[in-house]
């Protein structure tokens, strides 16, 4: 499934009709999880009315699950590993290329959909990043998120506007976890209670990376939820230039930000009153 791409991506970028690689989806069921046939609690095979074993899955399920495994690619090469030829970074977990991912619903083995049982993203409470259960990952001195993708320019631009937590912020205090006046940063922090917003936290719909001071950053991890492929009142969003590719977005979710367009100009400029770069 390495570098497998969605049918939509292949059609839009190369004009080819293709399907996601099915090998891993088939093998992970056949060899590492369900096996070929349904089983009773005692391990014997379930039989149909003709006395034949009942298959767990068909090629329809294989094709559905293969779309789950789209978008995976090698991480960048390590500088501390000698390689005589580039065969891909096989040391680190793969990264996801979001453009390659299949974005449509995928059926499971029981007549439902993968993701059933998880909340809808539109139903998450307001200010989820301050709610009980919110998770933050320590990034250290890097302000670039690891679970979300930012444009490479953000790593080089010294003028990037960051989301700095107020000195009186309850979130900052929780992430700092001070002892004897010194912060004791944990690799991962889960809020054990709701926190009242302070300063710009009250204006933000969500956060990506927060600056807790002293050159230390945490990344907010949004809880698992389902984004529906089809929804009402869709809005068109474009990346900066008006001739750039556009897509539909759910106005109830933080997908885009405000922009200002001068009449006759083909490039949109960020609305000046924003809280941090990459704000949604």
C-alpha cells in the first residue's frame, strides 16, 4: 500500500482511471486479523444453508478497505543513517500525504461504515481544545506540527505569527506543570477538567500549536471524529490564488480563514485581524 493513491487523485492529476492497491487490505484480513471464514465461539467454521463455510469478506470489502490505506509515503531520509542507495526511509513510521488520501466513506464488514460509533466532528463541543480529555503533545523547540501538515514556508519564515498563551492562562499552567517555579514538561498532557478560556483562547475556534513560553511548543491533538463527505450548505474554498484548485468545505468546521480580495487582483490576502498563521 506504500504510495497508493485514491482514484480521485489519479484522475484529477493524471487523467487516469485507477484503483487503490488492494494487496495489503486483502492480506491484513486473510493473514493477520479475520481469516477467510466466519467462526463460531468454539473456533469452528460457520456454515451456510448448503453446509459451506461463510466467507468473512468479498472483493467489495477488499476494495473498500484498500481505500483506507491510501496516502502513505516514506518519511524524509535520516541524516544519521548511511545509505549507499536511496530505498526509502525504513526506520521511521510512514507519513501521510493528504492529497493522496481517499476522502469518501468506506464500508465495514458488518453492513455499516468505518467510523461508526465515533462522534461527528460537527458535534464536538465548542472550545474542545480546553475541554476535559483534550490532548497535547510536546514538540519541544519546534513550532511545526507533526500530526498536521503545514506549508514548508512556515518552517523558514521568522515572521510567522504563533499562538502564544497568556501568562494567566489555565491551559499554560496545566502544560507548564510547574514545580518550585520551574516548568516540568510532559511528553503528553491530557486535560483532566475543563479550563476557562483566557485572552485569545476565547476568540479561537481551535488551535494547532501553542507557545507556552521559553521556546517550548505543544501540538493540540483533536479527538477522533467523523467528517461527513456530504453535507448541507457547502462552501467553496480556494488556496490563496483564485486560479488555484478549489474544493468544497463544511462551514460548520474549521476548514478555512477569512481573506481580503482587491478588485482586479487575483491573489487573496490574509484578513489582518487573525490570531495565528494557519488559523482555521
